[in-house]
C-alpha cells in the first residue's frame, strides 16, 4: 500500500522473517512525523545515531560513514505489532499516502 508514497520502504530480504519494526525512510522525516502524529499515527526513531558516531566506539576512531549518517537522519518506524488489524494497516497507509 505504500508503493508510490513519499516514504521509501526497504526491500524485503527474508520473506520468512518475523519483523518487530517497520522502518521506512523519508528525506523530510520531521515533517512526515509531524503529519503522521497529527493524523493519529505514532512513529518512533529507533536508530538516531549511526554506528560510527556511537559514544561506545569513540575510542576506536571509526571511519566516517556518510551513508549511515544520512540514513540515520531519514529513518523512522511505522506502527507494527501483533494486534494490528488490517484496518489499522489501512489507516497507517492512508495517512502516509496523504502526505503527498
């Protein structure tokens, strides 16, 4: 339901996987989050800091990773949980698709 929307859905790598997060990418993440919140759709940012910038790795002087940095600024998670109904999915998809 999200193909052609303003968010980028990562390709499915393992169709048998039991996913616990539904991350998508949006170049204008803050605007997307605000619009979805206004529509009653909660989003979360699970990975806001790319690995090379993690404090735990500071002593190792990791190489800069511009792709990871860009993605960390774009990624957000849409609702996904075991009790989510098809109607819930339709509501989330409609809110995302309304973003234009």
